[in-house]
C-alpha cells in the first residue's frame, strides 16, 4: 500500500468533505450517481465485494467513474464522522484530483 498516496487521498477527501462536495453512504452515493450529481465514487479498500459490484453497476449505467481508494471504512469515519464504504464526489475538480492519484500509482 502506498502510504503517500493514502495520505494525499485522505487530505483531499477531508477538504472535499469540508467543502460539502462529498455524499456519504451507499444509498446517497448511488442516488447522486443516478441524478448526475456525482463526478466519481470512492470505495473503501475493505468494502465488500457485493457493495463494490453494485456501485460499479449503478455507476456504469450513468457513466460515473469508480475509484477504489486505499482508505478503510474506519479511516473514512475519522474523516467524515460516519463509517462508510462508499462516498460520492460531487465536484469535477475534486474527482479529477482523486483520479490523478490513481493514475500516478
């Protein structure tokens, strides 16, 4: 696991949450994808296979990128106050930032 990438992801997610551009939880994130509000979906590294499969299916229908982050559900809880395996990123700039981390892997 790349700790530098993980730290950068956590830092960017923290800013994204403070800016009000992240939607927490599977149902809320799926709704954001379906409504065209989500620019990307982040999944926790310890999300269940079923959860990842379902969110990929929903995002595939609506053209939303799914990013498997290195953050665990517990780590997302520290950042946003809710343990969740799925977060929708509802800002294009933030979404591009997360994608940049993935491509630099």
